[in-house]
């Protein structure tokens, strides 16, 4: 089965990815902002935040919640149309970037845009952000349209769980409790 069509625009400091999803605006919004379970499109991590609003700190934790993969701060919160936050991998010392999710209702679904800005050119974070965006969009589309990620993505999640004990100590949740 071919991959869904993703519109892409990239430069050394920013990237934009757009896809059409057959689903409702609320379904897509609820999926990318859930805090009660893992979010498959975000690499099967769980968003942790006391509350989602501008200025709130957030973390993306492994399914077991033993490790934090990403930290950030909510910059914009406009349900169900726009959500933006800073983004920094806990495993790397690279500067944070900004991630925004924009949802536009269309007659036959939702136009979903993932915008990454303020990337530091040449960093591992910049490379992983651009590579990961395609999986995020493809997985979000699959979850909304079929109810689950592709078989390949589900297999990748099993691998992530098996490799979790090899995650660097610096990523342990207790090291990020104040973030």
C-alpha cells in the first residue's frame, strides 16, 4: 500500500509537512492532545502536563513513564485549531525548536499541518525532527482513518519497548521532574 501524500517544504531552519486526514477536526485534535494514554503518532509516547494551556510545561514520556524523551513549554493553545510548543530531546544537548500543529476543517476531513521552526542547522535534533515528521503524519492519518497504526509502526513500537532499558540515565523521569 503506498504512503499517503505529504506536502513538504524544508529549509535548514524550518520544515512544514501537510497531509489530508479523513476524520473530524475534533477527532484529530483529541488524538494529538491526549494525556490519558499513549499517542501513537508521537512514537507511542504519553504527553504529560498538569494542564494544557499557554505557559504550561509538557513532557513526552515512554509508555512505562520511566523515561522522558522530550520536554517543552506550550506557546499557543487554541483548541481545536492550533497547538504550539517548544521541543527539546532530553537525550541531546541541542537547543530547543518550536513545533506547531495546525488543523483546518475541510468538506471531506481535516488538513493537518506540522510546522517545525527555529531548528539549529546541522544538529542531530534537526535531522531527527525532519525525519520523524513523516512518521508522525502517516501514523496520525492511519489512527484516525483505520483506528490503529500500520503493522510496521506497531512492530516499531514493540522494538521501542524492548530497547527502553537501554535509554540513557539522563532521560529518567526523576531527572526531569522539575520540567
